[in-house]
C-alpha cells in the first residue's frame, strides 16, 4: 500500500514512533462468487485489496476507491465483514504502524481486472476453493465475507 501524503507529513513530525491508523480491506466478489486478489509489488504475495482512508473518507468510500485504483474494477460496498486491531508492524525504514482494519464485502459491477497502479504485480479473480497461497488472516477475511450475518469482531477478554 502506498503511503498517503498526509501520513508522510505526520512522519516528518514524529519520526519512526508508533502510529495508529485506520485501514480498510475490500473483499470483492463477482457474480460467479470469485474473489478479486492482487499480488503485492512490495512483498510478491497475493492478498485482498487494502488501503488507508484519506482524512474524512468513509470506509465504504475507501474500499471502492482502492479497488478501482488498484484493479480498474468498479464495485459497491455491501457490508462490514470484520473489525480488528492488527498487530503492530515495523517497516524496513523503521516506521512502526498499527492498523485498525475494517474489512468490507464488495460486489463488482463493472470493469475488467487489470493492474491499474504500481502497488500490484498482478490482479485476478479466484474461485474461493482454488485460492493461491494466502496468510491465514487473508483467508479468514474471505471466509467471513462469504458468511451472512453480523460483522465479526474480537471479543473483549
């Protein structure tokens, strides 16, 4: 995920200190119930599509924008799937971030999937029973997006 300008400005002030950020993940399905994935340019791994909302941008708007920017697919947001604080991560440059991820199920309405920016090496549609290698949490988000019912959240301990 590319670093938005507003985060670069914050980083100029706080350096590598931990930064708590919202994140939005879009799990996009087509009419055949295939899921749209991108192979990330930074890691080479397949993943669901994600990004950081611009200041004032709603999660559903962010999901729709990120999907189009990365894949040229137009979609509509249907519902919240999961809400979860992800573990903090340290980037190669020393920046520390922790994301509050809001995963949104989306439905594709138009466009042919293609690489549409420099964040992905490939994009494609995958049957949910024939997914490429994905981390467990990526698979979890896809499974939850297929399930009907209320959004998943980590219960209080």
